[in-house]
C-alpha cells in the first residue's frame, strides 16, 4: 500500500512522509495504522539497509478489500496453496517442535493411526472411526493459518508435547482476539507484528499493536538464533511479519498482555 491512515491523528500518510516522523512519533503512530479502503489494521516497515523502500502493508485486509491484491502479491506468495487441503474433524496433528533443515516437512503418515475417536474427538476406546495422525512443523502450521482460511476454524486435534489436546479452533488464537481471559493458557498465539522494540536487559519486544494488544518477549539469549533462522537482517524486518508462538499468556502488573519466547523451538515467522 502506498498510503495508510493513522487513527492516532486521523492523517493519511505516504510511506515517505511516515518515515520522516521523529522516532518517538513513529514508534507510537505505527501501532495505530489502518488500511484506507477496509479499515483493517496495517503496519509500517522502514526502508532497509539493503535498499528496500519504506512501505505499508495490511495485517491483513478484510476479505475482498480492493487494496488486498497488490499487497498479497508482495507478501503472501503462498496464498491458495492449501485451499484443497482437507481438514477432517478428529484428525490429530502432532506438532513437531524440532527444527533444522527445510525439505520434507509436510507428510501424512498413512500407517500411523491415532486412537479411535468419535466425531467430537474424545477418546472412546475401541469402536468409532479411526482418525488420521499427521506430524506438522510450526512453519507448516503458520503457513496453514495464513493461507488456508478454514484451518484455524477446524476440529482437528492439536497435540503439543504433554499439553492437553485442543481443537485447532480453540488452540490457535489470533493476536486480535487475545484477551486477559487467556492468562495462564497454553495456546498457539499467531498474527502479524507491527514492530520490534528494544527493552531492558537486551530483551526485544515484538508488538502486535498498541499497549492494549499482546506482545511477545524475545530474550537476548535467543534473539540472534531466531533472527538468523528466519533470515531477518535487522529488527525492522519483524514489522509486518507473521508470527506463531506456542506459549502461555501472562499479564503484567500494569495490565500488559505478553508471552515469553522461552525456547527458540516454539516460534515460527514468515
Ligand atoms: Zn484493506
């Protein structure tokens, strides 16, 4: 998008104009951007050291937004590649938290079968239909969340280590839907980031909007590994990126919702 509206001051900015704001103004206003056409939240990304120009993007647009097509060409090359994937109720997805290496991450184990389950997914011993069991990496799950609209609303069971298994529609929580009621809940929190900001003790805060929105706390000891793994040259590259973190929501004493990325294996970015 060439322009975006800042709801903080009601002004319509070009990316160049927005770049010329003071650091303090930019930091505040970038969390209050919306698409001119659909009004959905937008993000701003500064010009990069490698020469990419400053730009706006949506997080994402409303379905059918007239400005969506151009954005999608830039940001979502994978759109549509999961449209035909079937999401069968009761299928069980075992989340693989190990990473490293790229190829072969999507496979269906035809011979591997989960416990017998009724349609609702509860274990009933012998009898009911056998559910398929699949193994999926975080990167694949994030791709499905972004590109396959039905996946996040599906009744597939999500199995993560020794956590209680939940249906996909309960397990994955979009960042715009996070409320304090999720405090203490282990979930797959996902959505798009507005910006990254240095905190105390070398911590990097990955924000999804203003103070009222959830943020992720990336500790110093994992920062370099994560930036290298997802090929981020600079902290500005977090702006507009999709993120999926498996973790537990916390709320600070002054009401800020956040989740600590305490292990590089629990995060994926795209
Ligand atoms: Zn839009």
